[in-house]
């Protein structure tokens, strides 16, 4: 094993240890504040005890860790590279003819691995646990479920009309039945239901009125329904079955945070969401952000190296490290701003998700090129 390879592995181990310690510490710190906030909200709820609050806070831990990951890589990298520079280990390595790009290969591989694991492994785990935490939160700590407040209490759904010989559109409107989602998982009912069936050319074909509709696997069941034809003549009251691709989970998730959906499930869910007439911008933005996470992790590692490897004899080390932390939080602010523009439709979704990552990567590369060759 050559000296360069040994040095790369050594720097990678130091970087891994500092990043993991920073990730653990920051996650627990944020989770502590989250736990305190949950305790405050639970103080006015007789049925919300300490165990429930601890369960909700624990279920949110993977989500918190995923949000903290880029900053943990930045701060952990700054700590690791600053220690190596202060002990003159990197100075000696560069004096021996090893370039910055040589011993940074290991830390960059570690950062890339953190990003890939965050996207492919932690994200699915986080989505499942966060969805459970939000159900418990809505059931015990909030006054009402989310979808009952949409459009004055009425829910509007759009889907393909597969009951027609030709492809058409069906629009449903009704009032979701209030109930604790945590107590009745997988169930969905509406009252005061209206269903409009439109042709491929958006011409009205029929209208169905029903006092209640239940969503069963693959179909809506409309009880005591009356069908009005195109000439407004009314048919007899009967129980109708109407085919659908919607499921209770898809309806609930369309109004929930995209963070409660797995990375692997997002592409298919986005397609179903658009087909049902919902806006999928938030979900597309979240999916693109997860795709960009490995690249963002590499950019944070490069930023950490660029802002912390200045030899201490030159002075200004504290200012450089402070500038690195500031640059990291500036990227966070830019990410939030572009995300808001993306959700509003002002920016394309891909641009809104990838712009902060690419900007951080270019900044880090420019800084390292200046440090190495300037």
C-alpha cells in the first residue's frame, strides 16, 4: 500500500468519525427541542402522556437526521480538516508532493456514501416513521385532521372514468368523514357526495348524488345513489360501484407532507397524483432534492476542505472557518428560497432543487482550485 493510499484512508477515517459524531450530536440536540415542544403541546391534552410524546419524538429521529445530514458533513468536515491542519499532518503531506485532490478522495467517497445511504435507505425508513408520528400527532395533539379543512370542508377529486367504453373523466366532491386516522388506518368515507362523469371532450354525461360513499379496494361504493342523465332525468335510488385507482393512503398522502413518502415510492405516486388531478409539484421537488442529496453531500465536504485547510501560520483561520459555516447556512437559505419559487411554479422543479447544490459545488471547487493552484 502506497503512502498516498494510506494517507487517504487515514483522512477518510478522521472525516468519518467527525461527521458521524456531529450528525449524532446535532440530531439529538434538535430532537431535544422537538421533544420539549411536543411536551408543551401535550400539556393541555389529557390523553397525551409522556410515553406518547417520547414515541412521537423517537419516530421523528430519522427525519431529523436526514435534514441535518448536509450540515453535519460540513461541520464535521471543518472539524476534521482543521485538526489535521493544526497538527501539520496535511502540511507535511502536501510538502511530500501529495495534492489536495489526492487525500480528499477518501473523505469525498465517505460524503458520497452518506448521501446515497440517506437517499436510498434513511429516506424510506424516515418516511414510514414520520407518517406514523404525524398520525399520532393529528390524533392526539391537534384539533382536527388535515383534509377536512380543505375548500370549506369539501374534498375534490379527479380521476379517470374507467367505467366508460371510451376514456373519460370523473370528478368527485364530498365531505370527508372526520375520524382519527391512527385509529382507523386504511379507511376513507365521504358524505354529501356528488360525482360528475365527463366524456373525453369534457361533455357532461351524468351526475350522481349520494348521501355517502366508501372507498374500497379498486372501487367507490356510493350508497342510496341517484343518477341524473345528460337530459336531467333521474334514475332510481340504488347502490353503485364505481372503479377507481385511488386508495385511502394516496388521498391522505396527497395532503400530507412529501416527507412521509419513500424515495422509491415517489415516482409512481407522482404519476397517480397527476392523473387524479392533484398538484404534484411538492412531491416532484422533494424527489429531486433527494436525488441531489449525494451531490450536496460532496459539495459540503469540498466546502469544509476549502474553508479549513488554511495553514495556521498564515493567520485568519477562525475567519475562514466562520466563513465556511456562513457559506453552509447561506446555501440552506438559498435552498429554501428556490424551493418556495419551485412550489409556486416560478422556477422549474429541477432547477429549484438542483440550483443550490450546483452553486455550492462550483463554489467549493473554485475555492479549492485557488487554495491548491493559487
